[in-house]
């Protein structure tokens, strides 16, 4: 039996998730809620994101039940799972309310910009009847999953260095431009850079400290538009860093990359290198090898994973609420380092 989905928030990610549900036999999209009268009436046109507007025009939203409020959606007996794609500052309270209503919840990242609120949500999830999963999509992106496995297996020996980079034009497509209000979104740190922070933790474990430099003011007043972080580990020979920013010129678009140097190989991922997004440079080889991964996205695979967990009545393990809360705390440590220009210890 398919899991019945109620979608809360019809922005770029809401429409992306809707498109994924329509193509997944484990799901049935039955209801939605959005405060925009146009979207509430069934017109989901417009909007975009870093990778464009991924929503397909495969169905008429007017065939779904449109709820006027989130509380009404949570009370709908025909909804099993609430997918929360609201602006970041609305995540925490709506996750807790949906869980209290007995629903399963998929929440867009980040869980919050406040570590204390994130911990409170994780605590509520422990007591809830339903399951909560935070959509940390890079843990499911095929080429990033490949890297995780290569590091775990030590397929090419130990890792010497890992550099992650995510850079974008200033996002201007959000409702009421909320994303450029640092008090609401947490700026580029919590909306963009947290992808790499979370993945660093996922692959290499908890760092003992961070040192970050950054600046702001061009895109978000009071926030950070560009950050470069070094994650400091007990192993002093392990160099791990991540750079993220969204203050590039409007013509720049979006880039997502990583380069990892192993003892016996170097792997290089570049989303913009069509047909050769993941290259493996083996020691002694004359040419790099193109690594073939399944044709999918982390968005589609995270949704499918959560649906499979629900079908099997299992709690998600790839990403947990506690894990999501720790990633929020680590980004907060990075922000403190930017503000103080000091190394900041991290104790999750």
C-alpha cells in the first residue's frame, strides 16, 4: 500500500518533491497546503532554484486536497506523511506539530538554525509515534555515496585531503525573498554550506574543532555570504575543508564539486562536467577513469529511502534527527569561528 503524502510548502523544493512522489509507486500525493492564494488555488507555476525548476507538468494540482492551514493538513486522516518544505525558520515548530498529530515527517534541511531548537525537535521525534527524517540529500547523491563507500572501504588507501566546494549566484526566487534575511534562513551557512558540513561529518566523523573565515553584506545583511572552513581532526595529517557561497554574479549559476586525494588515487567530482561528473585518477594510469553511478539525484533517492523505511516499519538510519541536530551545531560553531577569527572546539 502506498504512503499517502501531504505536502506543506510549494516552493522550489516542494515542487521538486511533488514531482518525485508522482514518479514513485510507493507514494500517493493526496494533499497540500500553501499560504499563497495562487498556489492554494492550484496554480504552482513560477519559482526556481539552484538547479532550475525541477517540477514536471505531469498533473493538475487541483486534483489534490488543498488545505487552508498547516493544522488542517496535520488533521487530515488521509495523510500518512507530511513533507515540510517551508522556509527554514518555520521548520521546527511545524515538525513538532506534525509529529504530535501522529504523522510521519520528512523535513527539508536544515532542521533549524538554532542548535537548541534542533535538539528539542530531535527529542520530540524520539517520543513520537511517527518517524522523522531530515532531507540531507548529499548523503544520497550517487556520486557522493560512492565517495562515502570508497573512504569506508579504504579502496584507494587512506585519505590525505578532501576539499568540497558549493558556489552559487545570489538566490532571488524565494517567497517574499525570505532566504536573504539572515534571521530567517541563517544565510548561506545554513541554507547552502550545511550540505557539505553534514557530508564531512557523515564521511569523516566529528571534527575536534573548526576554523572558518567568511564575509557577508553583498547578498544578506547581517549574514554570511561566503565561508571557507577547515575541519580539524585528531589525525593532523587529514586535511578536510569546505567552501560555500551564494554571492556570485547572476550569470554564474551553480557549481557543486569535490576533490579527494587518497594514497593511491585522486577522485574529482564536478556537477557541471556533463558525461564525466566523477573522474578517478588512479596512480600509474595514463588516463582518468569515468566512474559510472546510477542516474538519479539525492532528492529522489532520499525520498525513496524514507518511503522504503516506512513500508518496512523501520526507522531511518542513513540520517537521523539527532544527526541533523549535530550538523546544525557544527555550522553554528563555524559561524562563531567566523565572528571571532579563532579555532572553535566542537563537542556535539
